[in-house]
């Protein structure tokens, strides 16, 4: 516990930034994968269970895909 507390107090901004960027990249990758699954007709339940995204993100992706298909 003390080590974790010390890390919070004396964190390295560079390491913190790197970790934040990795987390952001993973999130963006998950959204891209989910979008492809939606385009290929995968079920909502499968996507939500397989990929770490929220139902709100899922609905947002569905809306984006619908807009893309309408504009074509």
C-alpha cells in the first residue's frame, strides 16, 4: 500500500502521459473493432461482451454507421 501511495505522490509525468496515451490508443482501437463488427452484422450482445465498450459508445457507433450509409 505504501508503494502505491508513494507512486501517487511522486509520479513521473512522462510515465503518466505514456500510460494515458496507451489507454487512449486501446480505447480508440476497441471502438474501431466494434465499428467493423457492427458493419459486419454482429449482434449487440456479442459486441458488448467481446469488446470493452459501453452501451452508449455502441449506440454512438450505430448512429455513425447509419449516417455513413445514408450519405452514400
